[in-house]
């Protein structure tokens, strides 16, 4: 990145008062990415386990119905449910509930809060799984290479849980599974990373507009029926706030501090606005989790407090209805 006339970006002075002509510090080599591929393997493995537990041929025989035919029977026990039951080529909703899917009555009335976490590792079908895993590899590997597995792992899991909490607060009917909330958390963290590290980007406006376009398009798909857009929004907001907390980059002179004379040593690793954004975002995230969790386990319906929020989940048209969503 070219350096301008900003005092922080001028050449670093030498001990004798001259200019040392030292350029920017060398760009660190990308970190190895292993956590995101591990997440992909985990999701694929758990989907295979779900299909094994589902065992479509066995419970298909118990129905004694000529219309209850499994799909891809050559897979044997791993064959899919009939498309009229699950058009995504996956297990039955009963199997998903058994393995930890998100369902309001079980989370609130039966106190199975662990479902807020387990549901982000399950998928409704092959199409659902492939779409999410491709997105995870595309977005997650780059972030892990830049910021390390700890920070990206925290953003992924916490965003996924945040999406589950908001989904449960607004959606009481149906079963919800998938890593979409966690994926939107990664997108949200990418957006806040651009904003908190604004001064180091050379094509900042282009990067911001491109990312906003991707986010808006993905959220727009959430207004279709049977898509859990509240989970998407919850994950995105949590990831956006966590990005300010975890993904701030040190200022330039801190990275080159070994070349700075002793009398000019920096005392602050980050810029003041980065510290401010970090504190505000952390406070908002904690407050948001506390409020939504209290409301959820008190049995409150989020729709009673936000009448227009139903349009964030589904917009009725002449082609489909949103009554059951």
C-alpha cells in the first residue's frame, strides 16, 4: 500500500536525525487454515450421521404407503426422504429434532437450551449442506489466514448461537437447522473489519460496496418463505459487533516499532477510535444477548414487540403466502 503524507505514514527517522528509507514492515505470510476445513468435515460427518440415523428404507416400510418412496435407494440406509417431505435431499424433520435441531417449544418449555448450539451443525439436506460449506470455505479460509483460528472460531460459533437466539425469539413454528447464522456472522465481521481498519485500505470504497452488495443479496433471499432470515440477521449483527472487538489491525508504526528510535516509541498498539468501537461493540453485544435470552426464556414472543419484523422473515406476494412462517 502506498504511503501518503499522513504523519503516521512518513518515513521513519534514524538515530542521527536523517532518513533511514525504511519502507513499510514486511507483510506477514498468511497463517495456515485448518479450523475452517475442520468445520466443513464436521458438518459433512454430522450430516452423514443424520442420514444413518434417519434410515429412510426402514421407516418407509412402516408407513405401508406406495407413495412413500425413498430417494437414491442405492445408498441403502443413507437414502433420502421422499422429495414431498424434504425437497433438499435430506433426513426427516423427526430425525433432525432427535439430533438437536432448533425448536421453540423444546428450547423454552422443555429447557433444552443446548439446541441453540447444536442446530448450527445440522443441515436439512445435501443442497443446504453444499451451499453452506462452499460459502464457508470461500469466506472462512481467507479470514482464518489473516486473523488466526481462535478469533474466527469465536466469531463463527458465537454468531451461530446469536442467530439461533433471535430465530427462537421470533419463530415458534417449525424446525430450524443450518450454519447460515454463523456464515452471516463471518460476513458481518468482514464488514466491521473494513470499517475499523479503514485507514489501511487503498480501495476502501470498492471493498465496502462489494461486501455490502453480497450481504444485501443474501439477506434478500431471506424474505422467501421457509428461509430463517431472523437467524441470518442475528448472526450478522453478532458477527458485525465481534469484528470490531476481534479484528482490529495494529497501526502502521506499531508493526515497524523495532525501527523506531527509543525516544519515539509508541505506547498504543491501536488508534483511539478502534478502542472506542471495541468497547461500544462489546457492550452492545453483551446487552443484546442478555435481553434476548431473558425474553426468550420468559416465553415472550418477539413479534409482540416488533410488529413489522415479520416482513424481515417473509414478504407475502401473489406467488406465496407467509401465514405459516
